[in-house]
C-alpha cells in the first residue's frame, strides 16, 4: 500500500512539473473548480461530522440502502452492502441455526468476545438486536479504524456499529409514512444434507446385523422399526405376507418427504409500520408503531413483535434544547414445532430414513422412541397410560411460549453558550424482562411419560395424571447510562476547530430468578400442586429408580460498572488539511486487584490531506483526491475472566451433600485487551462522480490478549483435566492485516441509469505470541479448542497429507515403512508438520448493480468469498453398520475395484479400523475449498407518478419486491455443498417479499 501512495504522489509531482511550463492565468482554486461530492454526515455516537472532513475509516449506510431489503433484523440488512463486514455461519450445525457471528475487519482477540460493539442512539446497546425495528432506522455507520472507533475506548477493539434512529425536524410539515410487506419463504431443503442413504439400503444393513444376532429386544431400548418388524417375523407375530407388505412400505418411504409435508411449511412474515414526524419552530417529534407477525417454516413455531416509539424535542428558547424519547418492544414466541432432527432425542438408535410419521390416510403414526415398542404397545394392559409417541399429533398437546419486553428511555438537555460552546447532558435507562412457559396437557407424551415412569408396582401414581406447567425463571436487566459532554466549534477565517470533552457512567445489572413446576395444572381455574418429595428416589418403569425433577432453583446476579472520561478534537485548514485526535480513559469493576490496572488510557491521531485542492494539482481527470492516515488504540474485555478465584456450588448425587469445585484460579493482574491500529486510506473521484472510490490498508496489532497459559503441573493449574482449572491471563498477541476497496461507477446516466458498486476486502490474522503445550498429542489438533501456533491464523484448521488409495486394497496409502499400521503412522507423525488452512475467507466482497428508468428501480447483489477451506464429512469402513448419524452419500463413491482410486478418495468397504478412519477423517482428502459466488438478493420497486399519488393526497406511492438467498452461482467444491453451511442440515431457504410504501 505504501508503494502505491508513493507512486501516486510521484505522478502528481510530474503533473505539477508539466503544469509549470504552461501559461497560467489563475492558479487559485475556486469553489466552482472543486468537485461537488454529496455530503454525508457521519454519526459516531459522540459527534457528527461530514465524511469529507473525517480522517478515520467509516462505512455509511443510508436509509435508502437499508430499505432496499426487508426483514425484521437490522443487522441482516447490512450483508453485502458494507465493506469489511463479514457474516460467519460456521456455527450452524445440523438444524441448530444461530445468528451469524459478525466480524468488522477481521479479528482482534483470541479467547474473548469478537463481536463489534452495537451503539443505538449514542449509547451502547446490549439487548436483543431483534428488538430494533428496521423501519425506525435512519442510518447505520460502521466505525472501522482507531480514529473512528477509539472514542468508544476499551470496547471498540472489534469495531463499532452505530445505529441512528429517525427523528423529526424543526419547521417541517407533518409527514406520514405507511409501510407493509409480506415475505414468503420456501420450505427448507432437507435433501441438501449428505448424511442420508436410501431406505432400502439402510434396511439391508439392519437385516445383516439382525442375521448376526446384533440386536436384542429390551424394554429400555427403542429399536429401528424394521428391526422390530424382523423380530415380529422371527417370533411368528406377523405372517410372511404381512411382513412383505410392511417391508415394501418401508422401502418406499423417505422420512424427509414426510417431514416436509407434516413438520415443515412455507414461512410467512408480515410486517406493518406507521411513522409520523414533523415539527414547528421550537418543537419536533417522531412517532412510530410497528408490528411483525412471523410464521416459521417449522409448523407450530411463530413470533410476534410490537414496537412503539415516541421522540420529542423542545426548544424553550434558542440556547436550550430538551429531548425525550421512549421505545417499547414486546415479543411473543411460540415454539411447539418439531424438526426432523428432534425425532432422534433420547433414542439409542436415531431416526431411520424410512420412519413414517403418518399413514396412507394422513393419520399420525407412532415412531420408535425411548422404549422398546413391544413394551410400549402393552403399556395399557399393565395398567399404564398409552405410551406411544406420535410427533405429528403430540405438538397439538403442548404450548411452549416465550415472552420478552424491553423499555428504553432517553432524556437529554443541550445548552448553547458563548456562541461556540454547547453542553450536552444525556441519560438512558433500559429495562428488559424475559421468560418462557411450557404447558403440556394431559394427553401429551411428556405427561404420559412422566406419569407412567413414576407409576409404582401397586398402581400408585406418584405424578398425577393432569397437565404440567413449567416456567423458566425471569431474566431481568436494568441499565443506567449517563453522559456529560462539552462541545466546541469555531471557524476563524480558513481555520476550523472542533472539540469535545466529557465523562460518562454506566451500570449494568442482570439477574436470573428461579422458575417453577406445577403438576396437575388446571388452566381454567389456575390450580395445581408442587408439594412433592424431590429427594426420594422412586422405582421407575420399566426399570431403575429416580427422583422427581425438582423445580429450577438456579439464581444469578451480575453487576458491571464502567466509568470513563474522554476528549476529541479536530483542526482543519483551508478545508484541505485536517488533524484529529482523541483520548479516553476507561475503568471498570471487572478489574480492581491492582489499582493501576483498573483503567486504561486509549488514544488516536489522524491526518487528512485533500490534495486536489492544492494549487499545484492539475489532474482534471481526477478532480478529487484525498489521502488519510490514522493510528490509535482501542480495547476489548473478557467478562468470563475475573480477578478472583471462581468456584461452583452443587450437590453430590449420592450423598446429597453440598460440594464445590474450583473453576478458575483467578487473575489478580487482569487488564483490558489492547488493539493498536494503523490505517492508510486514499479517496478519489472523477468528473461528475462517474467513478468514486477508496482504498484502505490497515494493520491491527492486538496485545495483552486473554489466553490460556500452560503452566507447570505443580502450580495446580492443569488444563484439560477434571476438575477443570484454567489460568486465563493477559499475555497473547495477534496481528491482523487487511485491505478494503470500494468503487462506485455511474455507467449510464440520463433517463436510464446504471450504477455499479464494488466492495472488496482482504483480511488475514496470525498469532504472534501464544503459549502452547509442547506435549500436545496429535489428537489435540483435531479437537476443540484447536491448539494455536505462533505464525498461524487463529482460524486455523489442521490436516494430514493425503497419499491417495491403494491400487489393490482401496485403503488409504501411508509411507511404506508403516505398511498398513495406521496407528503407528499417527503416533509417529510430528504435530509441527501438520498441513493447515483457514476456515474464514480472507477475500470477500460483493458487486451491486442498480438500474433505474423513470419510476422503476432494479438492483441485484452478487457476493463472493474465496481463499478458505472447510472440512466436509464422509463415510468410513463399516460405519454404516453403527448408527444412522454415520451414514453418508459417499457410500456410493467407495473404492470397489482396482482403478477406482483414480476417481475417488473414499476408502473401500471393510472391517472397522479406528485408526484408518481417524487418518482419513483428518486428512487432506476431506479438506475442501470454500470459494464460491452467490446471488445474494434482487430488489425491484416501482414508484407511481406524482400525478397519480396526488389523487389520494399522497406524496409518494411505491410498490416493491425483494428476493433473498437465491442460490450459489459457482462453487469450487464438486460435492454440491454450500461452504457457509457445510455441516448444516440445510442452508437458509430462499424468500420472496412483496410490499407497499405510501407517504403523505
């Protein structure tokens, strides 16, 4: 990057020299000569500044860009339209879908929270981001370097996302906006996962095992349905004709097909929003209401969210401005649905691919679940309740719901004095409450199972046959934040000076309260009972003994306090040269053993030079050129580590006596993590802004990072043993380097417009200091957490070299000296010779093309990620004879005869070999390139002519449609896997939205 800047400066110097030899009438720059860039005002949460006067690195997303997409989550709308913001979905495993992890400019920590700080209306926001109504958002600003983010101090090391909500304006007529849309989502693609085999083949495996007397019928074990059928034939409980008929039905059944029909549905998300804003000379306001009604693609699951928002600003006199705002959010969720993966719960043998959920007439069928089916079918003859489990029917007998609410209040006073000064006092209070209830009616499997399990030999029911109500404890939080800030701004001729200084306090109190369990619950009269002996072990059906599950008793309370003071200043001369600087000191009760480590001073400095305003600058083809350079520090905190030793309390299962375990040795030298960032940037624009762009190069050096320190066993701190006692201390270092490129072009202008926006990011990290155990066995490098090595990425994955399959046997080749002794090869392989790759894409970005013609607008985002790998799954010799979760479609790619090794890397079938399987699963054969190009979304809208809108007294009427998750255009892997969901049951389904926006 340095050499490019030097080349550019050299080129400008040459242009200057040429210009000296030309006749010169007037060398002064006038306002007319300067390109008129659209001014964008950036909000950092402490101050606002025009982007052209900023030295730091910012990404600004306007409300127009936010509203080109739909959805209830504001962060999800940023994907593909912001540089350096990466969405990491690696945690999606099977059907366990989680919110993508966010990274702003890569990584700045090793063991601490890596997510960016979220700021909403100038204060940190630690609530559920789903509580923010995207229709209330005016803009989003991403603070990426130290000069931009260091004002947020010790919590800005991972970047900052500043969300600014809409407000009214003084002297503005009342404006009303109505917005409504509905989003239809596809059912999930259950055929995406490779961990399935055809029913007939699986039944063949089960028949082989049955013929070898592998299975045994016990009352405690639910066998696969086909195995039960084989036992029925063997015991003459079914005729051969009946067996053949049932066998044929199972062979032609695909559980995924039935699940798609009876467990999943098309999702429907409805969103309604009303916004009213306006103002007079001394008053402005914004009022909004939003309702989201979402039906999940899982039958029985839904969510409903209500948002209310009122903001007022008063000016009793010109020098005083008073503000007040209140936001209220309430969400209700229903989670009665059952997924195909949940049918495996508590089963020794997970769901078979031929599992039937309904019969030919659509009637719910019982599936093997928890207990032997012979025992279950005879339960009623033993005086017990019906013990069968019918998933499709059972969800009608449960009501699992959750409630959450959030109240956020802001108040502020701004007083201007002495012409150039103003004092700003702001306060925010947030309170949240959430809980969940599980109501099982008497016909649910949960109740019948509980009643039957605790029914005694004489028929006595310890658990009454009635509804059961469980409520989780209330999770509460109360957050108080206050800030006092003095601002200064003055222009003196060609000099412009701005500055601020202030202090702030913040307290976060979180508490978890115990819930309750009520048996024999009657919802009509709200009666029930909970007076039971939770200490006595009762005989269980069909065997064993167990105590009655006691009501939840866990309680917790956390109090975090922060105190800070800060200052920021900027100076500009002739609107060409800008200097900026900031300093901040943060303290917290998270530390405190050593006074000098309670707080941390953080600072930044920046320089901006708009070269194109210099008299010597004569490059008319590039009328805007600015270079920027910043350096500064920010921090991060790990709330899971404390200065004090930590112990956990519990009860010993046999003696019922209280016990404690040491969980952490404590760290009296605990301090903030530190991130020092250097950022170099260049901004350019051609005449008429036909081409605009920026290039930024940055280096982040993170030090004092929390890491697990390996110490002598004599210290008593021995990781990876039980009880787990770790010593997490500040000592590790990490370096991250990256490049951000933004390029905007106006390809066609006039009535038909075509614009292209290119975003490209490169980011890579490496560990520069970390202590690792020299005695780590090879297996540690394939476990969790993965051992880190200096010089490698924190996102590393290790693998063994692959030598192909043996021509004669189809087994994996290993060096000749080991023959076929895979154990000896693995034991002898040096860990420092392992191959490695990264699991996070170092190169990513997007291309957005936008077209407009009169009232029609069309845009599409194509995203790409490259330079990384993922480890895919496969099948191992004899694993098909173990459990269904070990099935894999690679079964059909196995080596079968000499010559197949030219086309496949899947070992031949054969006897189980643990070490052969370990080698194959850890080898390069399963390391797969993650490179791909994706059609992320398409947005289209049509704005009716103003003459038509006026007929209903509207200022604008806009129809729009939006499609998301439209599929992969190209991928490097040949297995048909989505690299962002390599081990998930399915990727996010495609969705299609249709909406209407009317403004008055």
